[in-house]
């Protein structure tokens, strides 16, 4: 049993207040650097795969700032984990495709009803559409939340702990996430709200709130994964 398994077995504390406090303190250490990194993150996210990798690199930047190391603009463009993140991106794509299958299947009765009425959607077809799609839509939302939480620790495991096996990273993430599934969900919602406050109040504000949200998430990774006494590289 590795140290992460021990942490998963023994459990850990989801101290949301502590994570937010530490995240805010980290953000204050290099506000300008984090804003520049966020702008570059936006630019890289034009290509979804690069956006996923850039977010992982952002966590590396958070660690550097946290440890008092010098941060360079090019850190967000680190391609060290390119292959691993490519596999992770494919993994995400496959999972999303599988989750969307029920939506596609739920359309079959509607298409059949429409074809049987010469292209016009009958009352029966409309009922099937409203009922079937509603049920499947709720199911898909639940599944997306479950999958998202189960992957909560994958990116820091790749970027900060250099785990190159997606299967291993996901297995560890799932074991850890299921210990505090509800609290991680609540924490993720809180961080999401904090990250989007800038867009609500003033569009340009997201350059402050998004990196702040990432710093807060990093604080959670540092506290939870760090408790496993693993050496970061």
C-alpha cells in the first residue's frame, strides 16, 4: 500500500476555510505573476488539450510561488508532461462520449415517432421527448458531477507528483475523492463561485478571481496530497 492509499484509507480533513485562507495568502505573494499566467492560460485554452495541460502547469507555478522560487513567464508553456496530458485528454474525451450515449439513445423513440407521422412530431413523440430527455439529462448531469469529482486529484498528481500513468492517477484520485465526495463537491462549487465573481461584478475582474480560485484549489491539493508525505519534484 503506497502513501496515497494510506491517506485514502485513514481519511483526511476537508477544511474549506483553511484552503481559502491559504489560497488567498498564496495569491497575494505574486498577484501580477498569477494574472499574467491566467492570460496565457486563456490563450492556450483556445486549443482544449493545451488548456488542460496549461492548468496543470499553473499548479506548478503555484508550488513555485509557495516555495519562494522564481517564476518565469514560460513556465505555463512547460511541455514536460505533454504525452501524459495527451492521454488524459483522450481519457476525458472517451468518458464524455460514453456519458452522452444515453442522450443519443433517448432520441430514438422521438425520431421513430416523428417518422411514423410523416415527419411531424406527434403528441406521443413530444411526451417521450419531454420525459425521456428530462430523465436522461438529469442522469447525465449527475454522472458529469460524479466523474468530475472522481478526477479532482488527477492533474496535481500528474503535474506535482509526476505520475505518468493515467490509470494510476485516476485510481488514486478516485480513492481519495470518495472519502469526502460531498465536501469536495461543495468545495468545488464554492471555488467556482469565487472564480466567476469577477465576471459578474466586472468582466476584467476574472483576471483576479480565476487565478485566486486556482490558488485555493492548489491549497487543497497541498494539504491533502501533502499529508501522504510524497516528495514533489
